[in-house]
C-alpha cells in the first residue's frame, strides 16, 4: 500500500525565472518579489496588485508557451 502525503496530488508548479513583471514590465527581485502561479508556472511580480491581473487574464500577458509577452520586447 502506497500512501500519499496530504496535498501530494497537486502538481508542483515550475519555478519562476522571469526578470520582468509580466503585467507592468518592471524589474523583479526574486528574493523579495511576490509570486503567483498561473497555468502551473510561477511568475515573479513587481507588486501584489499584479497577481490578480495576471490570474484573471493570462492570455493578455503570456504567450501560449507561458513566456511573458514583454520578455522579448525589453531585452
């Protein structure tokens, strides 16, 4: 018999790697920035207000593969 730990059935999100907030485009600080999980991927944000915007309308801010749309524009 294999027993699973509570919550083990939830997939672990992929860790955040973005350097710009997907919503505002501001730089993020991985040590301090808030994070949100959208479609199984964590994203760093510039402020707590951006979490709701990204969660409610991910297609506006993310490519189909999960890459933030502003990642290419501000390199």
